């Protein structure tokens, strides 16, 4: 399995949402075929432990996408509460971008 390198310049979209009282900025970068190729997450508390953990989770998700893991598989694999709602900011972000009507 090899990693699909993304072009230096690519389409992207940025949106903000709130999760547990924290403002989160989500940027999605697209592969040339229009599928999601990378995810960036930042918390409103720059350089806080939460911001670092969210950024690291987004890097891991991006690498998985570039190695061929589907967006739906990533979203399905994250921890959820008893109502099926993603328990983490990266899970909430993956749910948002895996639903075509969101972006």
C-alpha cells in the first residue's frame, strides 16, 4: 500500500462548529478527483492540549485517507456515545464531512 501524495495546491473548504462549548475550525482538503484527502482541526484555545490533540487526530485521519482508508470507515470506527453521536471533536468533524449535505 502506498500513500497518495496530494498536489501542493488543492481545493479546500473551511467551516466552524461548536462542540462541548469549544469553537472548532475544520478545513477539508480535496484530492484531484474531488474526494476528501486531508482534514485540519483547530480549537479556539490555540496551542492548548486540546488543540494539539485535535490537530494530531486530524493528521492521523489525513494519513489514513491518503493510504486508502475510506472516509466512511474512519467515521464508523470512532468512539460514540449511547445515542450514536461521535464522542470526540475528530469524530464530529468526520461525521460532518462524510455527510454530503454539510459542505
